[in-house]
């Protein structure tokens, strides 16, 4: 049985995914090189061969022997997830669910979308292995509502028989959509935001069932490992066996999803994608860390190798930046976006991230102090309902170190002399574009009512006048902004930006 569980609006037209490159022998991307096409079930079997079921013990043993870790960012051992689900099933005598997290809400992430679009059966193979082993009640494939990969996966579900009923669920394409708690809530028909308390999907996930939740690449890696066996799987890689998928965009002349053996030197990937000289590379995406280019070129693509260089493998996102753009301006765009993308349910996101965005904006304008950025970042770390505040803080503070020379130029001259070219992919903050509060200073009399009505958006300076910064208004706060505008007795506040 195949069911499509939709959320919100119909999916938009499909989007073309980046090209695929392989350094060394391709595994996950076998059959995907050259013209972009999709492997249907017949082509998939011709490339990868048949696949039989695994027992629960066999699944755990395989995952342990190949040291399979989650490829969605956290790197949690897959075998531990399976054991946790099995333990919960034994306690509750209820059939579990298997969830494929293919939402990829990060704007620069493409690897799972490439798998969905061009190799969907490899993802389904991994999910089927887990469903066989766990005697699962259902398989849920969660995709974003951006139209990338949905039609391909629906076709694959019609083509491939599975050991459990399957459904595809479409969730909002937002940065936090891939967070495990938010995804489970969305699948269950609740608001698609992280829950206020920490709850393991292995204990109570989809419909309250024990749930095995992992991302699309992890399931694809599982399918490859089951076909090859532990010994052959480990023929590629170093201390981390197998291959990794990387989304390389930013200033790359040849943006691509790259498959390479774990432990591949960073320069090999950067050179294959035509990355020009520049100050730094962002590893791990918008929750990752900036690493100076010279240091990045000494690293390898493994969790240990990038960690030693000060970076993070994360979800395999690689964003180099060149000398033609203002790096601090690029960073400010991303921090504003991340502040607007929060769930807005706890203080660190609701208040702290806008403060961080304002502090970064001030540094870019040459009027702020990097110490204020560090202070704003420190105020949110470890205090959120999810990892979003911590990841955003790490992104911002690592930029202060990587772009120290540019910080000095902005502090002394107010600019580094370069425009912001938009090398980092930041979508519109709302479906209608970025909206900001502005003040008509010829009217403002410092009544202060606006700050009373909208404290999340407006602070008063030492003279009692509104201090707004340059951060866009999160969609959830636009009604509050309009209320602040309405109560201003001097009619000094305005909403600027694209209109609904």
C-alpha cells in the first residue's frame, strides 16, 4: 500500500539537482554519471544487483562491522539506534515504524535530493532491510515540499514491492524540518517544530510507536553494505570505512554532489569542483564551522580529519568562499536567515538569535564589537529546545576567527571594499521575501510603546528611541510587527520589503 500524506500546498515544479562526480570507484552514485537520468527498478537492479532480507541480529551486526554512522549531521551510530528500537519493542510488544528523513531543509544540501531524484531505489532498499529486520508496521518517507525528488520517490514506491506499507509525507521546506523531533511531530500531524522536551524516536515516534529514524544517505549506505558485505565495504575509506557524499557549492565553479572514499584529501574535492582561491571554507553547512583555506587544504574528508582542522563533516556540506565577495556580509545574511528560521518557542531562538543577528550586522557596518557577537552567541549556547541556537552560534563565532583580516577592515573603514555576491545560498526568509521594520525619524518622538508591544523585535536605545538592527522579521512575528505599527502615536513605524 502506498499513501501520500501531504502538508500545506501541492508540491511545486521539480528542480534540477547538481551534477554527480565520483573520486574513485562510485558506489551510491554508480550509474548516475553523465546525463541526468533516474534509475528505475530495472536499471537499479542491473547496476546494484538483488538484495535479500536481514534478521534483526544480522542488521545490528552489519551496521557495527562497517561502523555505519548517521549521515544527516550528528553521526550517531546506526547500530545503537536499531538496538534502542528493539529494546523499546520488546518492552511494549508493538511493531515499530521506519522513517527515512529526506527533508534536507538546509539550503546548501543536495546529496539526499540527488539520491531521491536519481537513485530512489537504493534508499528504499535500506529502508526495506530495516523493515524486514524489525518487522515494521510501516515505512514513512519524509520529503520537503520544494518538489525535489518527490515524483521520483513516488514512482519508485509504485515500482518496488516493500515488506511493509509505505507512505510519503511532505513537510514544510524549512531549515529546522530535518530535526528529528520536529519531523516526528510533523508526520504525526502536529506543528512541525522541535518538541519542548527531549524525546527519543526509538521510544515513541510515529503514532507513538518505537521508530527507527535516519536520513536517506544512511539507508543507501546500508543497502550498499548489505550487498558488498563488511570486508568489501571496508576496501574503501580509512578509519571510517566506505564512501561519503558531499554537497559542494558556494564559490565552486563546478557545483556538484561528490562521492569519495572516507579520508579523501580535501584539496582533491575542491580542485575537482573548480574552487578558486579564497579566505576560508565552511564545512558542515550553516551549523558548521569556518576553516581558513590553507588549513582546510591539510584536512581529509572524515569526521576525525575535519575535526582536527577545526571543522565538522556534519551532513557533508562544503561551502568555499572566494575573494570576490565580502565574507562578513555573507555571514550576516546567513545569521539573519537562521534567526528567522527558528521555531520561536524558546528564549534563545526567540530573543537570542535576533540579538546575535543584530550584533553581526553591527560588525559588518563597522559600528559593532566582535566581543558583542561572542557575548550574544554565548547567551544562547546550551539553552535551546534543539541544537539550532548552538549551531547558529558556532557558525557566527567561527567566522570571527576565519575572517579576522576583514573584521579589521570593517572596523577601520566600515567596509572591506567588496560587494556581497550571494555565494552562500540563502532563500527568501518568507515566501514573500524579507520584511523589515523601519522608522521615519522625522516622526519618531521616543514614546517607547512599540517596544512594549513587540519586545522580540524592538529594543530602546539609551535615549529611548527604537533600535531595530537589520534582521528580517520572522513570519510568525509579522502580526506583532503590525500591532506595534498600529499603536505608534506618531505613525513612525513602517514595514519595508516585498508585500503579500
